[in-house]
C-alpha cells in the first residue's frame, strides 16, 4: 500500500453535529481537508466514515498517519 499525502502538520479542529456522518479524506489529496472531495478515485484509498454521536469539537488527523482513523492520535508529533 502506498503512503497518503501529508495534508497538514497538525490536526483539523472541527465542530461536528450529532447524528451527522462525515467522510474523512484518507489519501491526503482532497482540496476540502479534512473531508473527502473524491480525489482518491483511481487510488487504493477510500474515505473513512465518522458518525458524530454528540455535537462537539473533534480533531481530525491532518498528517494521515493516525492509528485511530479518522481522529488525531498525536502521530504528527512523531515525524
């Protein structure tokens, strides 16, 4: 498997709404980071669905190296 493009060196802080689905960009090529815009088409990557159970601020991974996709786990600090 190839490596995704590093979209950012820090996570994306986003307010999410309970009951809403979000699709996190796993390839790093989306122009609508941290969300998918279809740029992965023709690659081995697929977006990761995130279901918001509460309305709150979450931190979506920007470096694309997180082990807890789609949320940041601090992996950007390891590089």
